[in-house]
C-alpha cells in the first residue's frame, strides 16, 4: 500500500540531547530553545533527507504521519530562529530505482518514477509543515502546475528571503542523477551556507559500511578529495561530492536513525574548495 492513513499519535516531548545536536547544526547554543539565544552560525541551510526517514518503522506503508510531524517540528524549531531552510527529499520509501533496473526496466524510466516519488514525499512534508503554521512552498524540477510550483532559482531564493521553507522535489529533473546530486546543485544555486546530509541509519562517514561491517571506522574529519579517491559512500554518487567541493560548501553527515534530523552534524565535516 502506498499510503496508509492512520490517526495522528500525540508526540512525546523531543529528547533534549537530540535537539541540542540539531541546534548545533545551525549554530544555535546547547541551552534551552527559549531565552537568550546567540546568533545562528548559518542563516541559510539545505537539508537533504532520505525518503526512508518518512516511512519510520511502519510496515506496509511508505509514509508515517508520526515521522512527518516529528520532522516538521524539528524544522519549525530552526525556522523560529530566522534560519532559512531548503529541503531536498529522496524517494526511496516509495520507489527503489536500482531494484527495478536490476529486473530489466529502462533506467531512464525508473529514474523518472523515482522523481515522482520525491514529489509525493514533498507534498506530504509540506502538509505537515503547514499544519504547524509554517509557510511552505513545494517546487518541482518537473512541471506539475496543479500541485506545486516549477523550480525557478530566483523564485526559490525569494521564498527563502520571505521566511518560507522550500521543498525541492523531482531531483534535478533529469535521469541518471541522484537526489544527492540535486541537493548539491540546489545548494549552489540558492547559495546555501551548508548542506546537512541526513542519512537514515548512518551517523557519519566510515571506511566501510557500518551496517554490514562491525569493524568499520568512522572518520572524525575527511576532505572531499580523500572521500572521492577512497570511493567512500558519502553521498549516492561522486557528482554530488564533486559539486559540493567546487561550490566550497561545507557538508555535515548525520543520522536519522534515532529520529533526529541531524543527530551528529559536527562529527564529520567536509571543508570547501581546495580540500
């Protein structure tokens, strides 16, 4: 089943430790969310979330209302401090292109189906944010006027300047490019100061897959060139890492496994140009 409708559970108060780490991602202090706050380290961020994060632990459904509401709450806390937020979502909770290609489907066809999956996720997250009173615009790289705005760089930037969260869907609009590439490209276009790569189940960059290799070691710091030369799975493709390097963007790798958008954003940092 693509969509399982269920009653919205009452969310428990968010873990203070998780919120503290997320505030660090945008430079907010560890102290309480209320009271005297220092200036955020970043004023414009791009958050790349995996599609699987929206499914949560539910079986038989691609979208979990509880998880959507939780991530909307996390984004709201950052927006409250006048940080401009752009979001790029994957679509793996709905469509896994590699599996269909392995069974003989035309790669371009499979990739376009994946783009449509990201649009479904974008509309779901938009609804969750708007239910919290957050002004949001969903923008797609594939023209779909009835449900979302077309992605236009200057319009996207203007939405951010007005304090709206923008959700950028359909990847780059081209097959053979992943949503990680889309995140790096859009970050460059909108002049985001940082990219938060929030991956489901992995809290940083390792020398091997920690989900299959218990001896995998996490890097505390690694450069773009080292990540590319070692063939590490920092993002889904080398084009995304290369684009971020050219743009001199900082990238923080983080985990979604404990239901925080960016649990450990400062454990792995990719310096910008020349690194």
